[in-house]
C-alpha cells in the first residue's frame, strides 16, 4: 500500500482519468461507427430508391431498367459498390462493377447485412423486395457497399479522436498534479512549521489558513504546552526534593567535626544525590520550540569564571559566530558549556580556548586547554558518574562530564574527548542545529 497521500491521490486520479478516457473513446467510437455506417446505408438506400424509380415492364411483361444510377462508383470493376435486380431469383440486371458476378444471399428484406463480393472482399448489404406494375413476380433489389471503405472512414475519424483524448488526458493529468500539489501545500507548510518548532525557531505553530488543518494545529500546540508544563512541574519537584535532602545533610555535616569519618559518607551522599537529580533532569522531556544564542551564554559563563581565570593568570580565546544558536533551553546550554569551561579552567596551565562552528546542519562546541590532558583509554572512565582520574587533583564531584554527555544525548548529539591542539584536553559537544 502506498504510504504517500500525494502518491495515493495522483494514482487514483490517473486510474480515474484512464478509465474515463478509455470509456469516452469506446462510447464515441461506437457513436461514430453508427453514424458512418448509417451514412453508407443511406447512400445504399438512395441507390435502391433510384433503381426502384427506373424499373418498368417491357412488351413481354418482363423487367427492364430505364436508366442505371449515375453514381460512378457502380461503374468501377470490383469496387464493392454493386447493385443487382432479380425477379423470382433470376438476375435480370447488374451494375458494371459486378462484372459477371452475382450477389447471392438469403431472401427477404435486409438492412445492414453482411456478404462477400466476387473478389472475396466483405460487403455491407441492403436488400429490398418490391413489386412493379405489369411485371410478373417480386423484384429483389440488392445494393452493397465495401466494408473496407467503411472501416477506413472510421479509422480516419478514430485517429484524431484518440489523439484529442490523449491530449485531453495529459492536460487533465497536469491539472491533477497541480491540484494535488496546491492542495497539499498546507501540509508541507505545517511540516516546515513543526521543523521550526523542533529546531527552536518558534515556540508554537501558527494557525493555518486551511480550515481542515486548524483542529490538528490546535491539538499540537496543546501538546507543546502540556510538554512545557510537565517539564516545569518535574523540575520544580526535583528542586524541592534536592532542597529536602540537601538541607538535612548540610545540618549533619555541620554537627560533625571536620575530621569525623562520617564527613566522607556525607560528601559521598551529596555527590550521589546531585548526580541522580541531574540525571533525572537531563533524561526527562525537553521543551520544544526553544532557541538560545551561544555568544551571550559563553560571555556570562566567562563572567562567572573571571576570578579563577584572573587568579591563575589564564588567557581565554573565544571564536563564536554571532548567528550561532542552540536548539534548546538556555539552562541546558549553560549546564554543558559551564561544566566543560569550569573543567578546562581547573586543569589549564596558561590558556583556554572556546570555539563554535556551524556546518552541515551540526553545531560543534569545542572547549580545550593546555593542561595535562588524558589518555585515550581514560576517556570512557571520565564519562562515568562520579568518575575522576585524579582523586587528589582539583576539587569537584566527578559528575560534570557525565552530565554534559547526558544532556548532549538528550538533544540528539554527543560528547567526545580528544587531545587538544593546545596539548591538553579537548571536549567537543556535537549537536544538531
């Protein structure tokens, strides 16, 4: 079964046009066949009437023809145009075209009969029986016309008829294509609007000018609103849960002395709570119809990190096109860039570089440093929740890279860890535009 509405409509239109045109050709051909055949029958009947008018009796009571029909076709030998007069089965006169032949056939009156000429060609036969004054017996008048000439006349008419219907069919097919394309253009626009919402260029679908698509658009917009509402409520619940769990932990940590071994368990629980809350947030549904420019987010994150950058004397190089944007919420983008930038600042010796590229429908964010970097075999461990390659190095929870990887996957992208051109670690977030 064809799964394209456009294809189905075009196929149905083609089948309907084909059936209609073939039916029209057959009906018109039949009408023309009757018209042409009736014309030949009328000519044969006119010849029979002329023969009847010229019949007269001779002195012996026999039959003679005062004057033959003037039609020259009856004078051409074996032309198929023949006439014959017979009295009680005895031929008394015939057309010159018949030569020495004889028109035989069943008795009685016949209109539109079939016969065979002296040369074996098929004929259309008109036979009429009349009586003449002073002529003994019934006079049988037979007039024929060649079927080949009738068929040739029909062929001359059918050919332009077929061409005309074919041209009409092509015109109607083109009109069907235009009609279907124009009729489905609203669906194409709806699909384009949905892609814009998904890419973050719009938050809702505009109401189409087609009445039939408006209920569908309203339902899609309602689903978008419901998606945003559910996500907002889930984040609120997660925030409440984080507050209810972290507050007792903080109080417990304050009650215990710093050297107490329970402090390590509290820190571990705090890291695990943070991980699971972040994981639940990143694995949840994302709000559609969001678009966030990158440059302001990068500037804000560097503003937050200005004191660590100044204290360590680090230089930051930023290469970001002004038109670069992220198809998602700002807080997701801040989470990814913030974690990677903070990680780069912790490990850099003198320089951090942030570059953004948009190419072939992909958004590539590259954050690198000139620190010690990591071995290729250590990259999988760094993406594991709580995984740290140096437990005695810079402070942190070991959750940042894993959270970035989860958020990138949520948005249809990935996080890659490679050797940086500066010599340290290059964290690359590859996302769809």
